[in-house]
C-alpha cells in the first residue's frame, strides 16, 4: 500500500474502494468484504449512495477492525441546502455502525456550502471526524472558503482520470496544501476503449486498469476505483509492484481531451 499525508498529519491509503451504484443489499456487503480481504483499507461511500448499511455489514463480516479502515462518507445536497449537516452526519454514523469517520466531505458545492463547512469544522474540532474536505469544488469554490477565513479543506474529491487530468486545479490544490482525490479514476470503465493503456500494460506485464491506477499513484493522487467483480477488485489493488517511466507518462498525457464524463459542478441541478 502507498499512503498520502494530509495537511493535518492524517495518512490516507492512496487506493480506496469506491461504492457508488453498489446495491446496499445484494452487492455492498460482499464487495466490501472482498475488498477488505484482498487488502484495501479505505472505503468511499456517501449518504446518497444509499448503501451505508451494506458497507457496515461488509466491514463487520470481513473481521477487519474498524480502526484499521479509512472510512469516508459525504453530506448530500438536500441536507446542505436545509442546513442539516450535523444531523446528516449522525445519520451516516448510525447507518455505518461507527462513532467516527476518517473523512467527511461536502458532496457538491450547492447553496449553503459555506454554512455546511462551518458545521463540519465544529464536528472536526469535537473529534468526531479525523479529516474534513469537500468534493466537486472548483478553484472559485475553494476561494470562497478562503475569503470567509475558514479552515482549508484537507481533501477535494473531483472527477479526475487521464482523459480529464485537471492540471490547473491540481496545481492550485498543491499550492494550497489540499490533497486531490480522483472519482471515476477508471473513466467509469471507458479506459478499455483507449489502446495506449493496453500497450503500456503489456510492456510491464500488468493490465490496462493497473496502468491507469499506477498513473494516479505516480501523480500523487488518491484514487477510488469501484468494482463489484471479485477478479477486478483484486486486479485494481495489485498496483504496488511497478512504476511507469517517462515514455509511458508522455503517452498517457496524450489521452487528455479535457472532456468530463460526469457533470460540471457549476451546472448541476440535483
Ligand atoms: N464525489 C463524487 O461526486 C463522486 C462521483 C462519482 C464517483 N465517486 C466515487 O468514485 C468511485 C469510483 O468512480 P466510478 O464508480 O464512477 O467509476 P470507476 O471506478 O472509474 O469505474 C467503475 C467501472 O469500471 C468497471 N471496472 C472496474 N475495474 C475494472 C477492471 N479492472 N477492468 C474492467 N472494468 C473495470 C466497473 O465494473 P464492475 O463494477 O461491473 O466490475 C465499473 O463499471 C465511486 O464508486 C465513488 O465512490 C464520487
């Protein structure tokens, strides 16, 4: 495993297990238990994924100690707009069968995000969350928090992959001491349509998904691959025994089109 260090000294495993679109009852318990069995120690869920109970069940069934797992959840937009961040946090804790989170994030920068951030700072200062952060924040959203004189988020989780590498935002965040986390690190499976990953994979005796995830690691990014397929869960974690060379990185740079797969944070209507 490879770790990144957050601005407050907390360490975070650089590969986390994503569970968006993983069904609470039929998939989450098995997938989470399998991920923990092969070695993942970082799970990324959210209230809106409606699978926190299934994640808790997977953790329980795995036998891995809660304190050995880096667990993330996120406050959903409706709760941010309604000023319910603290209540939503407690509801997530209850569903996750835990009394603290390693990381809690503002899911999207919707109206009310500054007040939500103030609530999160209070939860952090009360010791209920090890690290706090935001998700889908652009530079101007981060600027707003700074202009309000509020604590700098420790993490910003954004869409990021070779097609959409977010160089400018990443540079801004490095200067501000904010760790970048990649959602849809595997381009929601579309990496399979890009031949260069297979070519580089063959050279290293690895697979295309491993090349994409290695690109994230080599760039200092925390990546959250999702899979409900046991062989892929294992494959996506087997990325710590090789490195990409300058030629590989140059070829992967050419994949960038700067086209998002997911929504633009300035244009969301949910
Ligand atoms: N903060 C946010 O707003 C936000 C938004 C989106 C996502 N996220 C987080 O980021 C995580 C990852 O993003 P994501 O779920 O959108 O997409 P992803 O991890 O980029 O891709 C997942 C897709 O790729 C497939 N896949 C996984 N490993 C594979 C492999 N080795 N070979 C071939 N196909 C493979 C999966 O299929 P199977 O599952 O069928 O194996 C699934 O269809 C989410 O689960 C969530 O935790 C956060």
